[in-house]
């Protein structure tokens, strides 16, 4: 019965951390995203480019763990060009 208590505390603490991160994104990210959409132009394009670069970084990290090594320079270059256009 003691192990059950520790598991409950462990999962509850991780659920609380995840919930607090989600709340931070909701409180800051949603108004910030709406402001960038409203401003449009360069600020919005810059934000979208940063998100694309971060997503590409995550993708390359997942591929590296699988033993696949794509041509990163080409991906970074094309992502920046897409963000510029």
C-alpha cells in the first residue's frame, strides 16, 4: 500500500508541473499569438520562422536518435527561405 502512495504523489506532481506549464502558455502565448497575428508583417513572419526552426530542430533530434542523419544545412536554408518569403 505504501508504494501506491508514492506513485500517486509522483504522478500528481508531474501532472501539476505539466498543468502549470500549460497554464503559462495559455496566459502568455495566446494573447501574444493574437497580438502577432494582429500586427502581421515582419513580427508575425519572424515568429513563424522561429517556430519552424524549432520544429526542424526537434525533428532532427528525433531522427538522430533513430540513426538517420539528414542534410541539416539544406533543411535550415530552405526553412529560412520559406520564412523569408
